C-alpha cells in the first residue's frame, strides 16, 4: 500500500496510478486468501486451528469489503458493481461466522 511518504512530491496522475495498483493488488490477494485460509485450516488436525483459519478468512473478507468501499468512493469501480460485491462479502462473512460457531 502506498504511504503518504511514498507518494509525496508526485503528480496527481502518478498518485492515481499508485492508488490503482494498490486497489488491484490487495483485492486480488483478499479474494484468494478467503478460500485458501479455509482450505489450509481444513487440513489442520485440530478444531481450534481450523477455527483460527476461519477467523483469518473472515478478516480477509472484511478487508476486501473495506477496499471495495474505498474503490467505490474514489470512483475506481462502478457503484452498482461495488455494492453487489459488498453484499456478497457480507453473505460470505455470515457463512464464515456460522461455520466458526458450529465448531464450538
């Protein structure tokens, strides 16, 4: 992620390019980490470890929702498309919560 120090002194177009790269990179990482954490956790031999990996997936889901909200606010993604993805993330988050709760 670009920090204020990293983008200081850059033109507006350079700053926009940095932000575009930041939004594309983490979104992709979070999308992949949600199912990847579930898969890794499912391979663990202990229920407590699996529960931890479900929590990691939930965190990735929350990060993705935040990045979608930011992208929507700065005009990097269509509002309707972002809202649709956010609704899907909320549904996934509810499913992850239910899965984690079922392990207790």
